[in-house]
């Protein structure tokens, strides 16, 4: 059984779904292997051979269609061909001495992406990155420049080869909340481009290596769906005897009412939610030990019609799913990128992290914007600190790497406390970060304990920094509480990232301006070091989507279709133009993360008139003093 990570997920570390499945299947005595075709595709394209093929596509493109990125690439083609292999080796950590040449700014060809550095040039025309990396910091400075270099190449791939290409959100518009399968079907029927041909070659190479009877395609995001179907298409054409199974986060959220028969032209089965139990049932069926009517949470096509089969069987307990394994994945080939000059924000793209879950589901499961009705949130199960620490020890022995990212929806504080005590008792010596709720249980004493156990950073949802809206969201926290908890983490030496939201039902312009003032003060008072504003999206599985009247909005009818269903449009009587506000919010927080503009009136970020904030200038300072 071959588990596959399809393009694109992330380039610095493997997406953990195949590691979980492979570890579980091996714990049950099965012959399971895994491949990261997302990384393989990028490395094949970003090679001298790959760039020569890209250059041929550029040559075939009419001059009138040459974007600035394409023009820059064409003018510096030889330099790109010469530098691509050394640059990749540097980002893989295999040639650290190259950093000195890269930081000299005469080695790597520079395209339009490097214009972002101009904003940092000081009045004396000095080093644009000196403020971020100081007199030393050569390795990080070089990694940032090399990341800009790769982003230039990605722009060329998008402009000259495949307009859908991205390093993360590859062709996501074909699948995300897409009611009809037509756009995906048309894309799959179109003549293959260089990216498609490269992925097909890599797929066939993987099949030749492993000779699997079953291929599991794990699609966590809409941006991995198109490539997953291209892989499945290749298997149907060249290895029709191989059974293909589609699952993962995208399927679990968006294909719960799947009724599109054409999906099964490419895959044989589609499974929902935690994959362990459905896979065990499916494997028994394929071995002739279980009838088709006894499958678990599985879509099939029978006589041209999609059927959902779900024989009720208990899920495999979280404590019994086994230890994830990264065996078979090229851990030395992932790329440590530095695309954001912020010490917290960089963790998502820099470094090879062992991803692990402290508990299944969310212990809170009340937030009104969240998919609380789905299994990955609603079914909360934990494991003992001993079991978790044993898994951590096993992973360190296997990978030789001690960095961990706990990828829970919200890691429970009691479990984290017990785990921290166990890690300290064992003198495990790992570094870890993860996602939490900013609840009062995280006292200064607990934050220090977590730091002593190796915690370097945490992220959590502040969402809309408004007590009225936080209560409407059923978030279970207040702005004052968030300020005190985040400051406790910061005082313990732990970096803090805040997930923020705008456009929530009934949110007014005044709410938005006040929220930004709260955020400014949180940065100013050292409570948070990083943040990101997301636009609220109403989903069909959330409390807002299920009970819109409780939130003062009316839902618009979903468009007809038999494929994906997730985001749902709604009418908010406040009539606020949240898109216009969103640009200002993102600009402000980007600057705050770089220490810029914290002394400015928040109204200065908006290109149009907005009301003055009603938040006192020392509001967060007072909250901290009252701790």
C-alpha cells in the first residue's frame, strides 16, 4: 500500500497524513510505504534539466505575453541554469558556505520578487536587510534571498507554463467549494503541460519502485486536489489494476455529499474522516474477507450512481493508532525557506518539523465559525503523556531530528502540562510549538513549565478582537484574558502568533477599527509577535451555517452541483465592505510584524475615512496591570 502526498502542500517538511497512515498500517502488520510527490515535483522542476524545459516553454511564448518575471528569466537564463542546483542544495542544508556568495547579491539572478527589499533600504542607501539580520545573520539572510529567487521561478512557471501553478495553493479554484466537477474535468481532459508531464513521470517512477496494489491519495487542501486527480488519471491509464483511494481533509469537509459519478472515472473509493477504520474495512473487502455492503464511511460508484456505505463500527482509538513514521520520505531533501522576516511567522516554512497530534479533535468544540459538527473537531480523544512521550522518543530515534510541531486544532492545556512534565522527567530535549486556545488555564507558571519542556512558540485564535463578537463566536475568551495569557507566554520566552478574523456576521466598521487598535496594542505591549487576518467564511458545517438566524444573517442558496460543498454565501444587514477593510488590516499587521507603524493612529492604514477608535490607548496595558 502506497500513501501519496500530492502537490502542493509544503516544501520544508512532509505533510503528516501519510506518516500517520503508514505508521498505523505497519502497526497492523501491513506492507505500507509512502511518497511525497509534491516535493519530488518541485525538485524535478527546480533542477537544471527542469529549468531547461521551462526555458523552452518561455521560448515558445509570444513576446507580447512575456510578464516581467518571464522577461527577467529570459534575460538571465544562463545564470539561472548555473545557480539552481547550488541554491537548492543550500536550502536543503547541504552547502552552508554558499551563504556568503548569496548575500553578496551578485550570485543569484534577481527578478521582480527582489523589489520587495527596496522598502527596507535606509536613508543612507545602506544594506536593506541589515535591520533584520544585523552584521551577522549570514545564513538567514541568504535563505531569504534564495527564497525570493525560488519565488521568481515560481512566477515564471505560472506565467509561461501553467497559470494555476503555486508552491502551495496549486489550482485550488478548480476544487475549493466548487459545486460542479466540470472545471476539474475540463482541466484533466486538457492536453498536459510541462508540470503535468513531470508529475506523470514521477508517478510512474514511484509505481515502478513500490509495485503497490493500493494507492492512497491524501488531499488535505483544495490546492492538492487537481494534482491528486492527475496522479489517479495516470494510474488508470498505465496501471488500471491498482486500486486508488481518495481521502484527507478536503474530502472530509467538502465532499461529504458527493454525488458526482465522474469522480470515479479516476478513483475507485472515497473515504471520509479518520482513515484508519475505513481503510481496515476496505482492505478486508479487497482481500475478499468483507462484503462491499460492510464498508465504513466510503463512497463507491454502482451502476453509474454514487453510493455512500457506512456500516457502523467504532473508530480506532487515538491511543492505538500507532506512531507516525517518516520512513521512505527524503528528509534531507526538504527546503528550509524564509519568506517572512518575522521570527514566529517563519516557523511555517523554515525547518523540518516532526508533525504530531497531542489529541484527536477539539476539547472546546463550541466556536461558531468552526466545523464543530465534523469528526476531526467533534470527536475528542486523548492519549496519556507516557504514550505521547514514547511516540516522540521513537520519532527522534527514527528521524534524528528533535523539532516537533503539534498540529492539534487546540492542544488541551491539561495534556500539555502532563506531557511537559514527562518530557522534563525524561530529559527529552526537544523543541516544539503548536496551536492552543488563549484560556486562563495558561498561567505564568504553566507557560514557564512548557518553555522548560522545549516550547518555543504557540499560535492561537484571537479572531475578532472584540468582546461582543468573541461572545457571539462562543470563543470562551475575552480580550483582557488574551492579553494576559499571551504576555505570560512571551515572558516565558515563547513566541506568540494570533489568528485574526474580519467580516464576521454583524461586524461593523467601528468593530474592525477597534479590533485593529487592540491588535496594535498587543504588539506594542509585547503580547504577540506575529499574526494574520483571515476573511471569515461561512461553512455549511459550522454553527453559523446551520443556524444563521442566531447570528443576524440570512444564507444564500447554494448553487446546484454534485461535487464540493463547503463555503456558503450570506447576507449581512450591516452592509459593510469587508474586502475594502481587509486590505488595510493585512497591510497594518504586516508592518506590525516588522516593528513598523506601531505608534501610528490605526486610521492611517485605511485609504478611506473610518471612525476613530473607541478603545483607550492604554487598554491592554491596564489589562496587564490588573492580572
